[in-house]
C-alpha cells in the first residue's frame, strides 16, 4: 500500500531569495516548493541551484516537507536535479511534461544521484506539471511512467496559453478532470484546481474555487 503524504497546500518560494526561504516554514503551508524555474531569472539560475541544499535543510528542520521545481529543457533540468536530490528534499516538481520518456529519464538520473549520496532508493518522489495540449493524450503513460510518480497537476496559465484560451473555470474544467481521472487510474495524487493561479486577489472567490476542487476530488495544490 502506498504511503502518500497529505499536502493540501504547497507554497512556492524562489530558492535564491534568503528572506523568503527563512520565513517559508511559518506561512502555514503543508509543504514548500523551492523554485528554480519561473520565479528565478536566467542569470540567477546557478545561484538558485547552489542555494537549494542549504535552503531545503533549513526549511525541513522546522518539519515542513520540501519539494524543488526544476527547469526544462534537459540541459538546465539535469544540473537542477543533481543539485536538488538530497535528504531534505521529498520530491521534484517537473514542468512542461509531455511524455513518459521525459519522466523516465529524470527517474534514471535520480536513481544515480540517490545511490551516490547514500539515500534510500525511491526517496525522491515526482510531481508532473501538465502545461501543453500535446500531453493530454499521454496522461496515462505519464502517470504510470515510474514508481516515483506521486501526482500530476495542470499548469493553468501555460496550458491556457498553449490552447489559445483564457484561464477561466469553464475552460479549465475539462483538462483538469482529464488529469484527475488519469491520476485515479494510476493510483497517484491529483493536485490542482479548475481556475487561474492569478485569481488569489479575491480571497472569497478563490476559496470557492478551492472548495470546488475538493468536491471534484483534488487532494491539494501549490
């Protein structure tokens, strides 16, 4: 039987900004995602990568699970993975996943890193972000690609841009449900909600969207 964590909320924190890292554990989120992707300028990627082990250890010391969102394409993702795998990091968040081959390649690199660092095999889990319409036909293969796979979620803004639609609830309902159904078929966790991540300014409306996500069967969200 799987022993999956309960991460109802996950706080994204840019890995290269110490003042955000220092307060991350006090924000009330069930887990913290150290970000190496969208919130980090290209010129600061190496600095953010170097900061991950120390930042992860500091946050985990307070009892808050730590994840790391890495980059795509592979030439950036590979050093991100090497920097992130460690005892204080519970999972990696993989952006722009379109096929199972990508996930399997990441899993093989994690295998090597865990072995080199004396970590138990399978220590580092994976969450796949679905951000392209091309991935919809591959959801089952992605969800079953590796035993490391903890869950999947739709990246609403990038997916909407790819689909040429506005990130409104009506447009996002179907792809979110497709991700959720694939997760349930594979026995992994469905993360996400049918709305835009930019809608948090209206707390009442955002709370309504999160309640709807729970009713639909989603288990948590960044």
